[in-house]
C-alpha cells in the first residue's frame, strides 16, 4: 500500500524516533513492503518511517539507481530496523541530495564516505555492515531522519535563509508532486 509522505514542517520529522519493541514487530514485514512501494512510487532511493508519519527507527533503501556510478550497488536493497551508526570515517565529500519530504529542493551536502552500522533486517536478524560511497551517503541521509534531522540542517545559515520561502511553501502544500503527500500547514476541509 502506498503511504502518504509527510512534508517538511511536520513535527514528526523533528522527533528522535524510538526503537521497535518485540511486541511491535508483528506488522513489520508489511510496513517494510509498504515503505518500499511508497518509495518506488515517488522515485526515491530511501525512505524513513518518520517520512510516513511513524516515529520509529526504521528506514529502507534501494541504491541500485546508482549502479552506473558504483556497480556494487546493482542489487543494494535493504531495510534497517533499530539501526545504530557505530562509526563514520573518511574525508567528507559533497553530493547533491534531495528528499521526498522536501520535493524540488536539492543541495550539496557533505558526508563521510564510509559508515559502519549495526541494525536488524526485516526478519529481525541482527546485522552489522560497513558501507562506502553512495550507499554510505543514502544510509546517513535516512539515519538522519530517524534522529530528527533533515539534509537542510547541514546547509549554511545563508543557504537556509535563501531556501526559507520554498520550504514554507512546501509545508503549505504549494508544490507539485506526483505522489501522495501530507502537508502540515494545510488544514482539512480548506482548499
């Protein structure tokens, strides 16, 4: 099922998400499937639970669209449940990032090229992995979401001021998207 994506300005995007507890995992596989469907429908490469209104430590990624730049990403599709970044290393590098919750805004963001992360997969099997390049970047971007952070937080104060009107417009639903979104500043029953 395609879920509505929460737009910039919704408080859920600023909350630090909580872990899934054992009694909450019954619907986890379906939630992961719904999040992948939602992400693919919006043509994204990652989606975190807060972006669908759920303040839980979960994100899904499919970095295969980057396999032309990094062939090892050909089948890189994973769910990360209750993840914890253990280490970020290397000299930060810039890459132009976007976000499904902040449509039509793309900015250069600096991130470390290597990340080591501990997580559970959708079957609640503990995993640990070290990822580099674009896989590391997508993981760090989605991890920021479950920490209540957005890629715009990494921009200079000047750049943030320059984007302020566009961000406020997104919050009010003044943006064209071809996927279902929930806008925090749009009241139900008003047009």
